C-alpha cells in the first residue's frame, strides 16, 4: 500500500515579487523615518519654540514606542492575523505621519511620533516573515537580498532627503511624504498579501497584559525621567524623584513576573544563556553609540559649523555607504573568520572614529567629517551580523523568536537611552566649560583686553563687545562639550572590545545552521 503524498507547501495566489513590493514599501518607509528626522531637529526645535535638547524627544519617543511594539509583534500578529495587523500598522503609521506634519507644538509632535512608533514597530519583522513564506527556498536568497537592500539604502538617502526637504520646503514634509507611500502600500497589501492557512490555528492566544503593562510603565517612565531630568534639575525635582521610584518598583516587578510566568510575554529566562546575555548587553551599548552619535552630529554641524540641513545630510551619508559596503564584506567573512574577532574589529574601529570626531573644531573642512563617518559606518557593519550570530548560537530553534524579540528590544531601548544620556551629558559639560571659560574673561586678562580693543576699533560699544564675547564663550563651551561626548562614546566602544571574548566560541557548522535560521 503506497504512502499518502505529502501536503504541498503553501504558496501565495499572486506573484511573490508583487507581495515583496507590497510589504517592502512599508518597511522602506519605516526605516527611512528613523534617519530622515535627524538633520531636521534644529529646524523642528526652532519652529515649535523648543530647545534642541527637548526636540530629541522626536527621536526617543519613536524608538521607545517601536521597541515595545516590536517585542509584542508575535503576539499581535497571532491574535489579529498577520495581514490584518500589517495593514493596521501601515494605516496607523501613515495617519500618525500626517499628524506629525500638522503638529503645532512639541507635545503634539511627540504624541504623534509615539503613535508612529506603535504603527512602525512591527513592520520589519512582519514584512520579513511574509516574504520568507512567499518564496521557495531556492528563491529566498534573492528575496532577502531585496529586503536587505531596502533596509540598508534607506539610511543612506534618509539624511540627504531630510536635509533637501527641510531646506527647500519645510520639515513638515519629511512626514507628509509618508502619506502617499503608505496609501499605495495599503492598496497593494489588500490586493496581494494573504495569510497562510496555518496562521488561523494560532489565533486567539492569550496576551500577557500584566507583563506588557509593567514593561510599558517601566520603560516609558524611565525614558521620561532621562529626557526631562536635565530640564528639571534631576533629583531636585519632586516629580523626577517620583518617576525614579516608579521605575525602581515597576522594573523588578516586570522581571519577576516574566521570569515566574509559564507563558511569558518576553521570556527573560533565556538570558541565563551567556551568549544571549552578552549579546543583549552589547547590542544595547552599540545602539546607544550608533544613535547617540547619529543624533549629535547634525546638531553639531548646523549649530557650530553653520551647515544648512542639506549639507549636513550629505555629510551624514557616508556612514550609510560604509555600512552597506561592510555588510557585503561581512556576509562572506562571518562563516570563515572567528566572530568574536570581527566584533573586536568593529568596536575598535567605532572607538577610533569617535576619537576622530573628538578632534573636530569650527575651522574644519567637510572632508574632516566625511571620512570618519565612512569609517564609522564601515566599522558598524562588523557588529550587526556577528553579534546576532553569537547571541543566538546556543538558543533552541523553538526559542529563536523570543530570543530575537529580547535582542531587538534591548537594541532600541539602548538607542533611546543613549540619545537621552548623551545630550544630558553634553548639556552639563557645556555648563561646566562655560563657567571655566568665563572665569578667564576679565578686564585684567591681557588676551581679552586685546580682543575687546580690536572689536571696539570698529566703532562697537562695550555692551555689544560683551554680548559678542558671551556668544563666543557659549559657542566654545558647546564645542568642548560635544568633543567630550564623542570621547565618552569612544571610551564605551573600547570597553566593549575585551568584553566580546566573554562570548562562547561557536563552531563553523553551528554558524552555518544559524545563518540559515536567521535567513528564515
């Protein structure tokens, strides 16, 4: 008696490349939005009567919201259905983009960015999962290459596009451009995307509402404290103390709840594995370094070097080009070279380039920024893939989704916390340097008397002379504070160099198997 034939593998009714186009539009839009706003921060702050430090909420609020949703994507797609959840995310992201463009105050913009993060957080994993299931194994490599190109190209053109739009139109149009792209994506998704039959059997799973609530409370309040601490003079403010107390209570409760729960929202028990624990720690630090420097450089160039937004966008572009080149190289090296060595090279290179940024001044040429940017991006490319390979190398197949959720969550949280801390540090150091510089400006200081006499020789009064002096002092203090911040980023990078050898070494056959898993 012959054996029954195996059930045929499910295939979408439409061409998988039409499915790819449908989901890649949304993913490209979301990734573009993480970099397009960086060069526009000074313009956003000026337009909404906010300081540049306050305007960083435009970045951090999005990162926190998207990180939380990213961790919940698996639950939400199972509960609502993947196509339905994808289309809801795109619709919310598109509507929130329009709200960002129409915002008349910084709080309105922050609320819209939170909604945008909620909509955009799940787009990348959803798009990747849909694309993987739409192609046969033989075609999957080409599909993932198309996906990777979209992910890598967006950060390259994002700063330039944001700068060009800001200089020629308004910063509001960096958000408005998402609307037609989002509507086109929704139309194509309705036409070509469909859920495979097996997803219907996974719907109706219970969501860990308590774990989700505790995580949102802990991370949200922590970000609020970090972002507003500098403005409120930290623990001199009662509400900052209250916020810190909420974090100190809610964070341990979240950890205890998730560790003890049988079916946790995030399986923190996986962090008992040393490779995953080290990977999440280092990916958080890497996120802080990457996003901290990416947020600071455009402000440095526009505030101190008087670059227009477009010029600062061009200066940011080489980082994306360097990452693109190194991602191509690392794809060939990751199976042949010890991954811990690749990580060491990456962190060391990032540290060296941050030290190069720490030697900038107001008289530099643009090439002094472009080359360190390119090398920084080249070094960053040596971190992403080897770190993921090492972090997930000892995780069982059925725990991969939970492990990647923890890994991605820590990357985004590290990025948002890093932006907040680096701008707080820069603001504090600017105050410190200003006090030190002012102490040297008196009528008894020969250098100041000579400079004041030179200025007054043009018929300028003493009041204007002191006003110009104050501007020079604040500019120099701000410059020194930026350089201090870059030095600390370099120190963080160098500290990570020896830590990479705390990973367990993995064998070649495990790397190959893991690479296939990551591709899926």
